[in-house]
C-alpha cells in the first residue's frame, strides 16, 4: 500500500462513517457504528504513524498531503480521543435521549456531524496546502456550530450563534492573512497551487518579503488566535464549550483548540524564516501570557462546572502559545508535550464532569456534592484530573509546565513572575472549586448511574505514564518537530 | 490584446469604486430588503470585476470564480435571505446600535486606515489591480463594522457575507485570485454557512420570538455571578 492510499483511507473512514450514520439515524446500534468508525480511523492513524516513524516525513497525493513529526502525533491524538469520546458518548447520549434533551433527528445529526468534525480536523492536520488548511478549519467550525445548539435551549442557541459569528469573523481575518501570504509566495514560487504548499513555502521562506509576512502574521494571529481561544478573542469559547453536549465539549476543548494552534505555529515558522527576528514569537508570548492571567482569574468566578473547565482550557492554550512564542528547543518541546497532555487530561475531565452533572441533573457546582461516596470513579477521576491539570507531579502536565518554566527563567526571566502568578491562581482556583464537589455526603437528589469507565481510565493512565517516562518514539518525534520549528 | 493596461486599470478602479459605494450604501440602508438588494449588487460588481481582470490578465480560472460569485452571491444567497425573511415575518427595518452618521464617519475612518495598512503591499505589487487593494480591505472592514453595529441576526449575516465579499475582492486584486482549489473550497464553506444560518434563523425566531440578538444576553459573566 503506498502513502497516498494510506492517507485516503485515514481521511475516507470518517467521511464513510458519517454517511453510514446519517442513514442509520437513531437506531439502537448507531453509537456502536460511531465507535467502530472512530476505532477504524484510529487504526489507520497508527498505521500511518508507524510508516512515518520508520521512513521519516512523507509527501503524498501529488504533494497535496504532507506528514511529518509535528502533525502525525496530533493526528494520532485526534483519532484516539475521537474513539474514547465515542465510547463515552454511547451511554451519555443515550441517557440525554431518555431525559428528552435530544430527539430522533438530533441523534442522527449528532453522530454524522461528529464524524465529519473528525474528518475536518484530520484534513486540517494532514494537508500541505495553506489554503486548504484554512478551509478545513472553517469546516471544523461549521460542523460543530449546530452541535453546540443541539439541546435547543435559549442559552445553547445563544452560545452557538456567538460561536458561529465570532469564529466566522476571526477566521475571515486568517483568510486575509493567507491571501497576503500567497501574494508574497507568488513572487518567489510563481503562480498557482504550488505557491501555497507548506513544504515549498518553508523551503523558500528566507526569500519571502518580510514586510508582507509581518502584516500577514497579524491577521493570521487574530484569525487562528480566535479559534485557539486566546484572550481577548476568547469570548465565544466558554459559552460554546459549556452549552453543548459534553462529548462535544470534550472534543472542542481537547482537539479543536490544538488544531488551531497547530495552524498558527505552521504560519509562525514561515514568518520567522522570512523576518529572521523574534517578531512573531513576541506577539504570541503577549497573547499567551494575557490568556493565562485572564483565564486563571476567571476560573475563580465560575459557578458552572463545564464553564470553569473551559476557562482552564484557555489558560492551558495560553501556556502552549506562550511556549511556542518563546521558542528554543526546551520551550518548544514543552509546548508539544503540553498540547498532548492537556488534550488527554481535559477530555477526561469533561467526561467525568459530564457524568457528575448528569448524576445531579445540573451543571451548577454548588449542587454537585459527595462524588467520592456516591460514585468513586467519577469523584477520583475528577480529583486526579484536576491534580494533573493543575500541574502536580507525577502527571505529564507537570513535566511540560516544568520544561516551559525552566526555559522561561533561562531565556526570558522578566516573564517568569506573570507565568507563575497565572499558574498559581489557576491551581488554587481549581482546587477550591473541586474540593467541595468530591467530598462530603451524598445529597438526596444525586442519582447513581452506570458510567463509562474505560475512557477516563485510559486517558489518565497515559497522562500518568508520560509523566513518569516519555516513550522513545514520542521523544524522537518531539525532537524532530523541535528541529522543524526552530 | 486590444485594451491597454492603463485603460484596464481604470476600468477595475471604476468597478472598485462601485463596490465601495455599495458598501457605504449598505451602512446607510434602513430597510432590510434594500440591504439584500445592495448585497446582490455588490456581488454583481465583484463578479464583473473578476471577469474583467480574468480577461485582461488572461487568467481563465478567474472566469470560474466569477461565475461562482454570480451564482452564489447575486442569486442564491439573496434568494435564501429573501425567503427566510418572508417565512419568518422578520421586522422589515434595520435596528442599529450606533446611529447612522456616526457609523458612516467610522466607515470613512476605516477606508483611510485600510489605505495606510495596504501601503507596503501596493508598493511591492506590479499588478494593474494594486490600486483596488485598499478598497478590498475597506470592504472587509466595513462588513465587520456592520456586524458589530447591527442588532438583527439577518443584518449581522449580511455583514458577514459582505466581509467575505471583501476577502474575495482582496484575493482578486492582490494576486489575481487564489488557486482554484482554494476558491472552490471557500465557496463551499460559504454555501454550508448559508444553510447553517438558515437553520439558525428558524431556531432563534422560535426560541426568542424575534431575530433581535440583543435578547441573547443570558450568558453574561455578571449574571452568572449574581
């Protein structure tokens, strides 16, 4: 099997699953088809990863696709989280259906769109064309807009509308940036599709006109930064992530933010090559630190459990953006690891938060009590998840935050107090909120229910293992990616 | 070719001026049907401009973009909006947050801002369409302004689409259009977005009894607190 076939299978599987699920609709076995579709995509992703691991970066489909150490780990991560989310959503969505929050049409729509969303994200990661990158990013937004409003409550519709409009405006700025990028590239590479291929662009980035690329980066930063949820462009994020169904919150927080950051970093590499200064990095550092601080203090004020964890996502994306902006081998390694760890931890936390709010029939944290006694897996899942998220050892986020902090102290000591302040406030705020939810007696309105054990346990185990020991292949990929992003 | 470059540049500048006029007219328009007509006109000028540039610069893929614009932005999208407004009994006048004269003044400010912002690009460009780049960016900005200053969901969407017009115009004037595969992809995204906002209008109007987005203020931070 050659490379192009492998990529087509990887991208074709979610589309095929989406079509099948659109026809199957609300039948009993739809969740199982959803799981198998995701699992098949995951296996295809692993196969591709082995290929890349053995033979290095590859171009496929007439240079249309490009796989290297940077995007392959994100592609595997995306397909992996899609499997666990599908597993989680089987029971969760069935229960939401019983509670009457979603109808028959809603379920059909939910499953088909979930698969299309996975497709859009994989296309975004694997394409070599900066234009297609933009298109698939917009597609990823469009597939999830109506999932956010799936419950049709006034707040859900409001959240989805905000998401649609703000991300639409944001992403339009990114298109303008892409046009400017093409304008600069055309002078060097000549007209046509080849001038938008990332592999060509990175080869000639030294010859691209610096003034144009600096201008382009401002637009790209605002555009993709909106999708990463960076302050002050983050307004849509807490609403969209808290009002949608929990499986969607998990993939939005865990995956889509990563993809947007990936796009931004790809563009940054080109701008750096052209300007030969730290200009793009400085912009990213400012946005990053601002996001960390604003999000950390916002976590303190939250009453809704999913909303609180959405702000925590902004904080963590801020950390990764800051680290990519800082640059250098240690910080970049830390940022890559941080994206992986945050994604796994945050989706696990959303799974447990989803269970917790289903048990109490509310997302208000004041009403969620006694999880340790009522449902130990949910209680401990939440507690350990928050420990990991706050950056306690031995979990993986400790490793990545430690690396980023070390690099900051070495290379940009003036930023250190801000970074530390943000981390400390977020730490305290998360524990203050979670402590009462897990301890105490079981309230009488808490309903015990069957939960999906596997997703949470799997995610937390991986986060723990990587915290103790980074496997060789991952280490090698990250090192290659660091070289690439220098 | 029988048209000199100078004449060609004059023709494209003239059409660009028409696009800018429609932008400002949209800012000043108080009736929702008028707004849709203006949007269709803007699309028509864009399609015309794309075709002219395609003809003079001998870029055949621009004809496809031009036809696409004509079909999508002159006929299909205005038609969808028309039908939705009829079906949902939307209020026929445009409600603004900032009054018209102020909006117009901000619009003029945006044009000057765009002029300065695009200066480096204009200097480097050798294309005959380089002078229209300022107007293209101004169209994007005015679209954005329209989205911010309008309260009705339909007018916000028209602002959004006008902004997309501006982006398309930018691509034509800065680089004679993006590669065809990208243009097609963008058109597809706009089409999907059109269906989504169509569905949205139904949801919003059934849930909130009107399309005034000012009513959508439940998710404010302050309210969450107290």
